[in-house]
C-alpha cells in the first residue's frame, strides 16, 4: 500500500471532516476571487466530494480533449 492509498483511506474514514474542509477551501477561493470562478470552484468541490469513498481504481478517466491543430493548419 502506497502513501496515496493511506491518504485516501484516512479521507474515507473522516468523510464529513474532509467534505467540510473542501467547502471551506472553496469558500476561501470564492472570497479571494470575488466569486469570479465560482462555477469552476463548485465543479471542483463536487468532483472531490464524489471521490471520497470511491475505491482507488474507480476514478473516472479524464475527458478526452480535441487534438490541437498543427501549426500552420486552420481548424
């Protein structure tokens, strides 16, 4: 078991505390940015909260990004 597994297990056993910290961090960021990125912060908070309690190998694969155009090509 690696260090990240240990951290995830600790987070899973203290789910309510971790979710409270996620909320506090999001509120702090919203306050410092005057809510400019509130939608992105909320999205990140929801993602992190969804990861708590999930098996370590159940993390969703990142969404595929469209390939960047080659220099000199027009999209």
